[in-house]
């Protein structure tokens, strides 16, 4: 199977028969995707020049002519897409959906990718990073791509990291109780 990817927007006027999804962060982890999206099927992988993996507490990507973005290619169901939308926080505005043009065996089709709506740059939690590392290994990507992304993130850290709601509550409670007990 020959897979090519173009980052130009696919014109989405009607629902697609088949849904193709491009993963780059923790959703490269095939065990996680099996639990999250039960119908998802790996089709292959692609390395997209001109983009880089970046961390905003969680994985994201940005344009960078001097880098490459490692992407897993999946075929998913409508139910899988709904679960991904929920997981990626689309309704709450954390990520947005983009459709790039992909060519499989010379047939042009849309490929879904999620991009974050934030501009901060921060390192991820170790456990999250381990999930991504396992995903890189699942797709047999060179771990140097991941390491380079971490180095870039460390050099360019700015703003506050994204923190999951449950962790925000815990962080606020800890801060609140420290204030009460320290005064």
C-alpha cells in the first residue's frame, strides 16, 4: 500500500464513507488506541516533512521547515471519531479537527488530524511521554524524532502547561489546603 500525505486542506462538503485518522502523540500507542477506539485499524505510517512534534503539556504539532512529523495512519469508524473528539476535547475547544489530503494507492481521500488551540510550550508528564515512546516503538519510528521534539520543547518552554480537569482540581485543592494550613 502506497501512502502519500499533502497538508493542504481537504474540502469537506459531505460526510466521508471511510474515516482515516493521523496520530502523532499518545494515539500512536496501539494498545491505547485499541482501548479507546475499538474499530481502529492500523494502515501504515508516514513521515511528514515541514512539521514537528511539539509539547504543550500534551502532544501537538506545528509547522517547521527544518523538521519532520511522524504520523500513524489509521482507518476508524464514526464511533471511534466521536470517542476521539471527546478525548481530544474538541467541544471544549482544546483541539480542533483538520482534514488533510491523503493519497492511498493514488486515490485522494481526507485524513483527520487534531491540532491544539493553544500556543504555550511545556514538557509532558513522564507517564504520558512513556505512552508516546511506546507508540513510536509500535510504529517503528526512530526515537531520535521524539528526543529532538523534547529538546526543542525544553529550549522553547513558555506559558502554562495544559493540565487535565481532574488534575487541575487536585492542584487547586492542594494549593487551597496549603494556604489554610500554612497561615
